[in-house]
C-alpha cells in the first residue's frame, strides 16, 4: 500500500509516496524551500507544489513543526509564522491540495513513529527518545513502543535559553561552531534530558544524522545508548505516511 507523506520543516517542505509495507520512499523525494514568512497560506501552497510534482490525489500525511492537537489544530509555531496558531491545518491542507483525506501530526512524532516501526527503534522496549536536530530540536518519546505526543523537548531551558537555540543544527551553522564545540552542547542537552526521562535509547535524527560519525563519538558521560536514525532525513515523510495509513484503517466507510 502506498500513501503520500509530506514533511514541513523550517527550511524546506519535502515529500514522496511511501510503501507502507517496507517503510521506504517509492520515488525520490521532491523538496521546495519553506517560504518566508512561513504563513499558513504560503506553506499550504508549498505542500500543494510538492504533491503536484507527483500528480498525487489520494490520502496524505503531513508533519508540522509544532504541537498538533486532535490531528488538526496547531497550538505552537516556534519555527514558522505565529499566524499558524489555532489554524485547522487538516481543513486548510485538504482544501488547498484537493486531497480529501489529510492527517496532520507533529514532525518529530512522525519521525519517531517511522524509526520505531522500521528503523533504529524497531523492537525496542522501555523508554526511547528520538531527537531531531535541525532548524530547532524536535522530540518523540516512546514507552514500550507507545508514543507520548507533542513533547517538544527542544524548548527545555538550557543555560537560560531554549535548548534548541544552543544545540540545534541551526545554532551550529549560525555560530560557525566546530563539530567538537557543538558536540559538547549536544552532550549537555542529552545529559539534561536523560536526568528527566532516563531513556534506554536516544535516536538522533534530522539532516545531520547522516553525519553522525562527526559528532556522536565525541559525546561522553551519557548512560543511554545513542544511535543515529536509520531512515535519516526521510523519517518524517515515512512517519507521516504511516500515520495517514492508520487513519485510513479507522476511517468510517464513505
């Protein structure tokens, strides 16, 4: 079964059809830049572009970089325009794309779902925490495979700032930090999160996960196992499609 997944990020909007049985993209993903300002209308147009590139007209799953309640309502918008707050994203995207069946969820939650089903968290019990390092820091918390949604642990305070202002990939790029310097910041953040949640496993996702060998070996003093995401930066697309697939299974007959 194939369903289309879209991942809305602070810097790009990307998507592709996904084979749900294999947890893999069936075609190379297509990406457009996230508009600035990233207003609801502008982002919805970007999502329409990505879907239109493939001529897709079926169900879609879409991630959003903030808290999503009820599979529809946006509650926070740290890395996109604040006008997203209280928007019914499902209704907006269904109207703009023409895809009647739209499922919306937090971006890190989607990545976590994908990694737990067919990636680095597969068959892992106990407490598992996926962290996506990118424009901000997203988080997905699982206990015995069950998602605790919308944790948004990138906004934990670290040295008087949101942690994502210090330890995200954007912070590394903006401040021109070396891998060693940035790894120390990530290490401090992981230790803080570990103190609060005591996970058995950290999965590090986001685009930087493909360069994990440059910084993960530099992190010391964290008791939990730390591994890179296996689906790399496609995890959000795959997880969005999986969420849409689950929604299709439970939808009432037309």
